[in-house]
């Protein structure tokens, strides 16, 4: 049995029984939840959703600008997420508000509210009463309306990437279907216009900077050219025909020397320039290096530097948008450092080649200078002037070349600024929605029903958790480990309030008991009488061998029906021919005695104290010959327990044992007084009466544990006032409570037996 219970981790049968018991509660909560869902649908205004799709396509600008290599997947993801955030930005929302004049659209600013939104607004308005705000000016009021429109616009907008594509889905919800479509279309137009404006602004800033540099370079180039011409004229360095051969040779040597000096100076300048660049470190070398076009590795360096500039630009954009610690920015900086290292190595090799060229040019210049010295002696002023002239010409040529380069870049930037093409396009234009997107009726009703069912299950579980009473015989056996004697159904109020008509003349010694105390006699074939017979059988079996059995009927709490059960039990015994004496032992609250038709003049108290013989206090029912000793107490007694345990009570019981087969004693409840405990030594057994569904199990268990003398003599427990219609709900599957209706043919219930009173 224990292994089966261990294996059955979840008792499905018990859960099913609980569900059946709480079916009405669950159904009621489900109906309430469904009604709330219907109310929500009735009072919630519908919302319409319009959507458009935008494709990010860099190929649209391939004719206007040079294309970068295809970006990596991580970089592409970051770029698309950045565009999504741009769509959600307040700047773009403000552009849409101003374009559509939403700050003046009352239908947009004050849409109809759902019940939940209305409740929130009421709470905010109530809390706002306690905070004082200054009166806004006209300008601030206008800004407040624009700010409110922007907030509402951002709240209703949704922008998300479609799968892993380069498509962004933009949607907007509104209570007006036309407004939803117009705002969505305006968002797409504003986004494309924003891209054009961003490209134009970037190109405009580059153009302005290039214009400033062009002005400086033009002035420098013109000044260098003018200086060359002035120096030439001042030193008479013009060509002349008819000169001497020596002069011509000297002129040729001078020309060669000048060229050699120019080459040496050029090589030295390049070598010094690149050496200073190399000495400045890798980072400055990469940024400041000028790549010559006459070297074989210039294409490699140019390619590396182009890649370096592209990576630097992308890193600055990522860092500006997401911060320098962003994963994409960190990766780009690593790639940038690697390119710096490669460029630096190439520059080192290039510097070494320039050093070799410089040494060769210097050797050639030295040789030519020796020849000229031999021919002309010391260096002449003309030679020095010629050298200075060449230097000035070189400077002028360099400035002119730099000016032409910047001029070409300025023209290119000017052309790109005038090229009106964005890197995105609308591939699905938003239309006015046809049907409402929310609330979804089926979803709301289904969710309301499910929540109602869960709520009903919770309420039912709470009620089951609060269940602390006896419902079935299994509860009795599990909690108390005593014999269960059966169920006594509820006796109807109509039956209890309709005493049988009495004859006009009546013997005082033969009282008429009320009908509620004669249920088992008037309906001997009822389930009520059958339970009492089961109790009699249990008494006979346990107390077998005793000629007279003294049985006390007790309960834990008052008004559990022990007096009714005791009287009917005694009446049933007497009706079956057994000599039975019924004693009202509840001296403080003699409910049995009050139920008699006549007020007795002699009672149990007089018999105990010896004022009367106990036989003179006995009243006999004329129908069943049941002997009754009433307890007509006049006034309150505080020592009733002493009376019940006195020698007089002991003598009465011992004497009565010789005249009766059964002595049934109706005793006070166990909780409030100790009378039953005082009478326990005189009793052979006790029958405990507990009210079905009302007496807590813990209280009964604690009471019996506190009264071990009574617990040891307890013959069993009867569950009184049982609602037989509800009993089947609490029985386990396969238990006898599930099949009570099949026993109906064996019982003949008296009218009013099962009613509730």
C-alpha cells in the first residue's frame, strides 16, 4: 500500500473528486471571467495597424560614390539595428509630427481610452491634484503639445528587422484607420528624407573644409612661382647663345650638378620626411605618410591606407552611435591596429630604399661638384644661385601638385553633394488597414475563459485547503483511528417542528417524546435507523458478555445533535424489545428533558442526592416503554461533575443494571465541561457524535488525546447532520459514498428526512 502511494505521486482520482466538488465554483468564476472579457471587448476601442517595409540598399549609390567592400555580417547587423533606432528616435518622430500637424490633431492627441487606460488616467489625475504646477506660457504649451504628440507617436510605433534580411518593417497603431496609414507613410518619407539630409550635411562639411584648404594652397603656390621668377631675374640666370665651350661645358656641368643636387635634395627630403615619419611611431607614420607613385610598393601602401581610412571611418561611426566599448568598435580598432603595423613595415622598407637613393644621388652630386670645382675653382655665385633657383622651382612644383589634388577632391565632393539618392527604398507602401488588429476577440475571450478557470481553480483549491472537517468514514479512520459507525442524515425542520398530536388525558408517568426524538421509531427502515442499528451492533460486539451495557453519548462541541442521536438510539433499542433506560446526564443544559411533553417534578438530581428513590423519577414512554430519567434542574448548578461522579450516581447505575439491558446516558460536550470525564468510570463505552462538515478534525483529535479514559472506551463515531446529496462528492472513487443512490431501494425514508433545517 505504501509503495503504491509512493508511486502515485499525483493522485488523479483525488484531483478529479476535488474538481467535481468545486465544479460550481469553477464554472461561476469561468462565467465571470468570460463576462469580464466581453465587457473588455465592448468598452475597449478598436485599434488599426498600418505597416510599411523599407529595404536598406547600398547599391543605389554605386554610380555616385566609390563602393566599400561588402561589410561583415556582424557589422551589417549593427548597421541595421542602428537604422531601427533611428526610426524610433525622437528627432524623426518630431519630423513626422510637424509634417502631419499631429500636434493640432485632437483625434490623435486624445484618442478614446480602454478601461485600463481610463483607470490609469484617473489615478494620475488624482495624484496630480497634490502637486502644484506653474501655468505654462504660450510657447511652452505649444512645445508641450508637440512633446505629447511625439510621445504618443513613439508609443504606437514599432520598427523591427524582418528575419535576417536587410528589410525593416515599420508599423503604427491608431484608433483611426486613415490616421494609421497616413502616419506610417509619413514615417517612411521622413526616414528617406533624413538619409538624404544626413548625406548632404556630411558632404557639405567636407566641401567647406576643402574650400578653406584650397584657398591656402592657391596662395602658397602662386607665391612660390612668383619667388622663382624674381630670383631668376635678379641673378641673370637666363639662357644665352654664343657662349664659350668652357662656359657651355660649365653650364652643362652646372646643369648636371643642379640636377644632381635636386635629386639629392629630393632624395634627402623624401628620406628625411619618411625617416621622421618612421621615428614618430607607427600611428603618426600611418596618418602623416605621403605615398609616392613611383615606387613599386606604393600600390600596396595605398591599398592598405585606403582600407585603414575606411576602417577608421567605420570605427568612428560605430563609436559615435554605440560608444567606444561596443563590440563592433573594439573589433574595428583591432583591425585598424593590424593595418597600422602593415603600413608601418611597408614604410620602413620604402624609407630604406630612399636612403639608398639618397646615397647614390649624394655620390653623383659629389662627383659633379668636383668636376665643376676643377673647371671653375671655387663655387661661383652663379652656381649657387642656380641651385637656389632649382630649390625654389621644386617647392613651387610641389605646391602646385598638392593644389591640383585638393581641387580634384573638392570637385568630387561637390558632385556627390548634388546627387539626390538615399541608401534605402520603400518596397511595400502602407495602406489604410481594413480590419482592426486589436483587441483580438477570440484571444481575449479565450484568455478570459482560461483566467476564469484558473481563478475558479484557485478559489476551489483555497476552499479545499480550508477543509478541516469530517466528511467521510475514511477521514474518521485516518484522523482518529477509531471505528466509524455511519452517517445520520439531516432531519428536516418541518419534521422537527410537527409534534404528534397528544390525547387530552395523559398519564404523568408516561410522557410523549417529540417526533425529532422518535425518527428511528417512526421510520425503522430508514438510513437513519440503519446507522443506529450499526451503532447497537458495534456496542454488542465490543461489550459482549455484559448483561447491562452503560453507553454514554458525547460530542466535542454543543449543538452537534448528540441528544437527538442518544434519544433515537434508546428509542430504537426499546422498540426492539430491549429494556432500556435513557438518562439525561446533561445537568447544565438538559435538552432531552426540555423536549418532553410534560415538565417532570422529580429528576436525576433528587435521585442522586437521595431525596427520592431513582425508580420514582423514571418516566416511561407509552409507545416503546422506554424508561427516561429527566434532569429537571431548577437554577444553575456549578458542581454537576461532582454529582455525576458521586456515590449516589454510582449506586443508581449499579441498581439500574439489574433492571435494564441498556442504559443510555446523554452527557454534556467534552469541550466546555468535565462532566463526561467524571462519569467515565461508570460507563462501559462511549459513542462520539460529530457534526458532518462542521466539527474540525484537529479539535476532535486533540480532545480525545486530552481525555485518554474516554478515548479508550470510545466505541465509534457517528457523523450527524450529513447532507446525503453532497456526500458523494467527498467520497473516493470506488468508495461506498459513490453508490449511496443504489441503496435507496433498501431504505424507506420518512418525509422530511433529508431536508436541511
